[in-house]
């Protein structure tokens, strides 16, 4: 067997793609190695969402160039969003790279690698191909939680975002291929799937017949042995009453919703081309909380978008407190080549972005900790991951709302079980608890929601 080393930057979709590439190459006698010095082929899966992500890749390619200078037979490939966006720049700045290919070409990775070996020259493939579902996985991939891509691409054209350029237009996988993948994962021991798409709640409208995420989740819910369903990332513009009802009614769908706001200012939202106002966003939050009162909400926010004034920023800070998010991801605006915002006037200086970033993080941490404290003395459903990393002798798992819980329970419940845990302590980044009484824990078959009083998020 030849050795493959994979380096993955960026989002869950990239993690998913890397795993599929490893699976495809395994069928061509490449086995995974953790050690890049051991590898015959190194593939770098890249992210282009912010400049910092790209800088990391070029710096890594510099290191790999030195490795290749010592071992000329080593093959180095670049895949993913940067490959799509910067193919020529990669070839110019990193001539040690033998192979550059975009996400649509993943299905052909084995042919591309063979072509480089055969022709002994760099190969570049950033073309468009029909959408195929790749379900090949590396041998090491059997695990309790898995991502499942349900659609590719994005057609929102937010003025800050490169995704429509790097990942193309929206294309949904048919429900039956998704179900087949989920069944295969569950047969390998998977208990929780996260359905992935850049705008996952636009799922299905391009299919014939058209369908939607709510219908897909009802189908996935019926897969026996699966315990939990999550989905990300949703766009407020496509959030329908049907999806809200599905989060309430489909038992395995967790009470956890990631809903990027980006900015709390209507002026900025318009300039971002987000397609909703602050008031419309708040109406959606109200509808979600009316349907699922204890739902956990998380969001993405951008600070320092071109033209963002102190008043715009204050509106974002105010939204964080008003919505009371359980978790917030804050990003400093990064101009992306070819996007409208990159050439807008009034770019914000880095020092102001850094200062707003710090202020926003302070508020989001404070709000999230207050939200976490409401879990004290609740009984929560925990999907057990296994031994706790930092607390010897304890188990660790996650609530339906995605909070980490550490508790004593070795020998009573095991990885993959749904346990019920009384929360006894709320820490900044996790919860601690004790197992509920023996007759209550160990819902091994999965899928049964907690009794009403115990449903957590
Ligand atoms: N499709 C989702 C949406 O827009 O609602 C999000 C996908 S994106 C991969 C993840 C997050 O990165 C975005 O929600 C946004 O907050 C952030 N992001 C995207 N482009 C950015 C940019 N140019 N600068 C800073 N942050 C950015």
C-alpha cells in the first residue's frame, strides 16, 4: 500500500470531502498515515473563506516544498476552495505542487493522481462535473458522529462571500442516496448525523420532484439505530414554518439551531445582500422559540464590514443580548477577491476590527454563560462519546443542544448510549453531572426522546 497524508483546513464540508477522498484512494491502494514524512502523497484540502485561512495554506505549502526537495518522489496536491479560486496563483507561488483540483473533481481523484504519476507533470482540474454522491470512507472512519453532505454550492451571493465562486450553484443530492449513506453509517455504529449544506435549508428545491429539508429529516428520522439529527448551515432567508415544525415534531432532530445573523444593523445587512432585516430575523427567532421554547441558538457575526459605523456595531451587540445566543462565532471581515464588498469604499482598519472583535466576544461569552447556567439542576439527555479527555475515570458526551457534559458512569453506560444526566455544575465551557437513577439511563436503542420534563437542549 502507498501512504496518503491529508491536511484539512476549513469547514465541516471540507472534513467530509477529505474523508471521501481518503475512501476513494483506499480503493486504489492508498492507506492513511498521520505522519507527513511517511507519505507518498500529501493532499491539502483548503479553505478560502478568509485571507488568514489562505495564508496558512501557503505557509504549509512552503514547508511541504522543503520536504519534497528531500524526497522528489513525494506527490503534493491542493484541493478544495482555494484550488478553485486561486489555481494559477498556487502554481506560481508553489511550483512544488503536482496536482490542483476543485471539489467537483473529487470523484476523479484516483485518475488525477495516476495521471500525475504517468505523465510526470503538474495536473490541474477545476472543471464542473455532474453531482455524484461519494460514500467511500477510509477504514478508520467508523464513529459515533458523522457529517452527511446533502447539497453542494450556494446561490445567495452575499457581497462578502466567495462560496458561490468556489462551490458553484446549489445542487441537492436525492433523498434516496442520502438515506443509503445514513443507513451505511448507522450500520458502522454511527448514532448522530449532521446534514450539511452551505444553505442547508434550501435543500431540495432544485430536485424533481422538489422536496425540502423538513421532508428529508422525517425520512432520516426513520433510520433505525440513529439517535440524533443535526443540520447546518441555515440561512434566515430560507427558514420556513415547515422547517420550524420539523424541529419541533421530528423526534431525532435536536433542539439546536445555527442561524447566521452576520450583522444586527439593517444598513449593513442590505449592503451584505442578506435578504432579511433585523426585525424579520427576530420574528424567526420568536417563531423558533414559540415552537421549541428551550431551543439553543447559535450564530455567525462579522465585525468590520465595509462602512460599519459604531452605531451599526452597537446594533449587533444589542442583538446578541436580545436573542440570547447559546454560542456565537465572530469573524473579522476579510476582503475576498472577486466579491463586491472587497471593492466597497470605507474599508475598516484592522485595529478597529480587532477592537470590535474583542468587545463582541466579551458580550457573547457573557450571554452564552448565562444561557448555560439555566441547565443547572436539569436532567439532560447525553449521547455518550466515551472517556472524558481531561477528567480521569469520567465519561463525556453532548446534550441535544451540543453542550459537553462530563459525568461518572463508567461500567453503567458506554459510548453510543443515550444517558440521562442530572447537571450539578455549570463551567464556562462544559457541564458536570451525575447519572440519573439506573432505571432512567441507558436508552440504548436510540431515538426515544426524553420525557417532557427532561428534554434539554
Ligand atoms: N452559508 C452560511 C451563511 O452565509 O449564512 C455560512 C457559511 S460561511 C462558510 C461561514 C461564516 O464565515 C459565515 O457565516 C460568515 O460569518 C463568515 N464569513 C464568510 N465570508 C467572510 C468574509 N469575507 N470575512 C469574514 N467572515 C466571513
